[in-house]
C-alpha cells in the first residue's frame, strides 16, 4: 500500500480516494484505523455520512489541489 504513509499525513483534510473498482469518492479523511479508512462524505443539503472503506479496496488517496483562480467567480 504505497498510498498509506501519504494518507496518514492527510487526516483531517479533504481528499479524493480512488477505489480498486474504478470508482472514486471524496470527503474529509477522519482516520485510518482497524483496517479501514474512515471518510466523512457530503450527501445533500446539510446531511453528511461517515463511511468506512477497507484498506484493501483502496488504490490511492490524494489531497485536494489549491484553487487555480483566487477569489469569487461571478
């Protein structure tokens, strides 16, 4: 798991997670514990869900890049 040490430094940060099945999920990385990566994901309106992903189903974890355009776009 080459992504594991990188992900440990991203706890508490917004991340994108690539899964082995080709899907991707985004959210705030809450923890990596008990063989699972714990991610808080936005659902809709004011609802969030904390989801667990087994470590063996994860291909990579990446931090969000900074915004390329500063300030509001309107």
